[in-house]
C-alpha cells in the first residue's frame, strides 16, 4: 500500500514594527524593521476546503496586532526580549490556540535573518 501524500501551504504577511533591546549584554536603541511573518499549515490529499480562508484570517489577525506598534509594549510579549525568535514562538502559539493546525512559522527581521518555530516530537 502506498503511503498517503500530505501537503503544506505557506502564507506570508508583511508588517512594520519597532523594538529595542535593554538587557545585560544586549542593548540596542529603538529601531524598526519591515518584518515578514510566514506560517505553514498541513493538509491532506482531499484539498484545502475552507481551511485556507481560516488560516489567512488567523495570520492576518496576529499581524494586525503587531503592525505599526512598539513590540516592547505588546502584552503577549511581556517579560521577553522582542526578538525574531520570540515573535516566531508567539505567532506559533497564537495559531495553535486558534486551532489552525500550524506546522511551522518563520519571522523575517532582515533580508538574511529568519527565526522559525515548530513542534518537535520525542
């Protein structure tokens, strides 16, 4: 018997936000980035159905909360240093909480700098 194929769809959304770092050994003045959020979702050979609309809406909702803000003031990032890694983790957890079947997220801070977050199984 042939194994069943699985597919993944990635959606991207740009956003603009400022942040600063004020930690021992990691201090930077407030500055901004043109960020990019990418979320990858899995689906089976039966197709997407209406899932793409829900995925797009959930990703868009998260981006809307971050867009044109100072990330250091985001309640959902409180207690953390607003790095690409923290944003990736935050987006991943948001999409999981929304029940969206997310596989992986990536946050681009600069053209050559990405952080990704996914679940691993042990």
